[in-house]
């Protein structure tokens, strides 16, 4: 590989792909359509599987310092009654890395700061891609063209690169709308280090402390697509009304969140794609395997894929097309399974029939913790295809 890799999109998948390629001794440049790093979305859970890979990239300690370690999980009903608990700290110890809740902006800044100077170009909106001989070419707004040994689309759910590889197809609305926010913690009683999910009739609320002063939360509602209030203030008021009467700290957390800091988005995903590449053009992250936010694995799976993409290109640098096919072959089963699990959780959480909700809550109360832990342990366990950095130049990426 002589020219290096052109990466479209400066989100988690794109930045991690560039960093992994650099750690592998390969050149990479990131082209982001916005004028800076995009930090919408409040915070993210970096589960143990992602933290292990971030450790291989040399940034896990910085991510842990920027966020808060999560040691426990709890599921509660809408009145605050306990349905189930989980020991996330013990699971992290067994799997080799903790789970950390980190502000999205901080994570992106850490990843960008770890790259070689000049690796990111902002204000470069990709409109298409092409292949000319043994080069892949990204075509940007205004007609600029940039070529490389490969072009990797990390440009999200509505990826221009994906459209070029797989054709235009709209993502599928999964039937729920999502609000995210960061609340001021002052005076609100919370369990430190415990991620709590509260479930009701077609409504869910999830929260975790970001530290001594802030709490990250998100809420979901079974809803038609495209519903919005006329202003941020009205959106907050509607949320407070929906969660009025819920137990625990939920109403207080909503009240302690500034209206302008609440972001509402509809939730989409796509069926598993039949392929992730065409020649020297490939996909990573949401461009390849989008998923709902319901088990917090969207960013984590992007990090896994970014690492494995770099590993495949380093292993087979003289045959980029074969390397991209091998990457997709290895990653497709894992990413598709996790996406299906996430959508299943979304479907279960959207149940709004009272009898079905009562049955759900009874099942959670009756299920042993060890049995509830099994699917989570499965998701957080890296597959055998994820190869750690046991040889140079990967060793430069170890924390």
C-alpha cells in the first residue's frame, strides 16, 4: 500500500479506523464533512469489548479518566421497584477491561488527539466514490478528488459511500423515538457507578452518572416517525409530562437538564447488508452495520470493526480487495448478531399493553442474575477473529 487509506467520516468508526491503521504502520487520512468533531448525543457507554480494543490502541486510560467506570446495572419498573441487578464490574474484571461511560465529545477528542498531526480534514463533504485501476477515489463537494489505496466509508447511517457500494436504500424506522441529555446532578440521589434502566408502558428511561456533577440519560418512546414539539422548551415539557409519576430520580433528572441540551432523534437501522465492500471501497461502523441504541453497542461494534479492518489490511497489504473481503467475512456474523439483539431489546422495550408489561416485569424478577448475564457476557466477549497486538508495529498501540 503506497498512497494510504482515505476514510470518509470523522466519527467513532472513522477515527478508530485511522488510529488502528496508524498503529499498524499504514497511512490514513480522515475527511469529515462538518467543520469540527460532531459531539451530539451526550455520552456513550464504552463496554468492556470496546475498552479492550481502545487499550490496544493506547487510549483506554485516557477514556477512563475522561469518564466514569460503571460497576453495576439495575432494571426497575416505572415506580422504582427493583426487577433485576447485574455485576458489571465483576464481568469487566473477568473479560479484561472495565465498562466506562464517557462524554461523546471527550471520546472523539481523545481519538483525534492520538492521530498524527494533519490526519483530519474538516469541511470535506463526500458526494461519491469511484475506482480507477488500482486506486479508489473519493469525490467531494466542489469537485475535489482524493485517491488512495482504499476508500473506507465511515459516514454513518445515511452513508454516501454505502450508497455507492450497495445502492440507495432508505434505513428502516424501528418504531421508537429517542431523547438523550446530560443533567446536573446536584441534590439528586443516585447510585454511583450503576447504570439503571427503568421500563414502563412503551416508555423506557436509562441513566448513569458521568461523575460527581453530571448524569447521562436517555429515554425511548414507542412513537410514529417524525413527531416533534415546536421548541426545545416544549420538548422538555412534553418529556416531563410523559414521565410524571415515575418513581426514583427520573422526574428530577429531566427537570435538571437544560432544554437546549436535550436531543431528540428517531431510531433507525438496516437489515444486514450482503456485502461491505466493492473492490477497494469498504464500509465501517454505522455505514456497514447500523444498530439501535438499546444495548449500547453501536459505537463499540464500530471500534471492533475499525480494529479488524486495519488488521486485515496490514496482513494482506498487496491485495486490498481481498483484505476488505476478509474483513467483512470475519465481522459480518458478529455485527449482524449484535444488531439483531439490539433490535430485539428495542421491540421488547416498546411493549405498551399492560398485561404484557406485567408479564415482562414478572419474568425479570424471577430470572436468576446468572441467566440474565449470559447474553451480555456473550456480547462483551471479543470473538476469536479479534487479534490483540502481539507483534510490532502493533505494540506501539498498547496501553
